[in-house]
C-alpha cells in the first residue's frame, strides 16, 4: 500500500499577487549570516527585474523566506521562483565556501540551500495582501529577533513604517495601490 502523491498546483493564469514561502534545506539556519540575507534580497530584486515583476513585501528569516510578488504577464511565478532560488543558492554556497570554511565539514556536496518546493498563495484582494504583509512583518518579532518589526533590517517593514529603502523597490500593482 503506497501513499498517493498529489502534484501541487500553482495558479498563475490570473494576475493575482502571489504570497510565496520557501525554506532552507532541512530547515537549517543558512540565513543566519547577514550577508546571506542580503544575497537573497539582491537576487529577489534581479529575478523580479527579469520578469518585470513587482515586490509588495518580503521578510528573510534565518531558515525561511516570505515574499509577495506580482507580474504583469501570467505564467511567470514558477520561472521567477526557479531563477530566484537557483541564483541565490549559487551565491550563498559561494559565500559559505569562501567565508565560512566550517560549512564544508557540516554540509554534504549535494546539500542544497533551499528545499525543492515553495508554497504559493494567490491574493486577489487588498485586505488579504494587507493581512499577509502584517503576518510577514511580525515574523521577526514572533521569533524574538527584534522588539518591533521596523527594527528588522531584512524585511519590507522598514519601507512601510519608516519609508526607508530595503534593497528592493516596493510597489503595488495598479488597482491595488497602498495608502500613503
């Protein structure tokens, strides 16, 4: 008797905002390093630029990532996610090899940076987008990393609460614009 494997469906034919979450391989804290977090943010921006995508928000936690993205054309999410995860993985592995020599002793040659899959949720209303932004921005607070969301430098909370640059342009798609 075997378990049935269900193929996860990504609904990307409509122009919805996508809330995506993905984790480090085996939930290791591979993003404890600020440099690894900055690499992840940098590749978020460059991967979005390749697809004319928009970032509505993000948070880079020590062992996982949340982001909200939107694309003007349908069928972009999977390609975007593959590019973002592949490019950031290559750069983070290089960082660990060059700056953290102990990484090679605790990691196998085939170990990945990211879990293979990601979780995606379509958001089609402003209320749902705001709800997920709050959820994301409170993540570092719930994890005990900061006492207020805007104090965490690897999140879009500083853009929303302090109007500070966060390394990736933050915008809303037309028709769903943020107040302010």
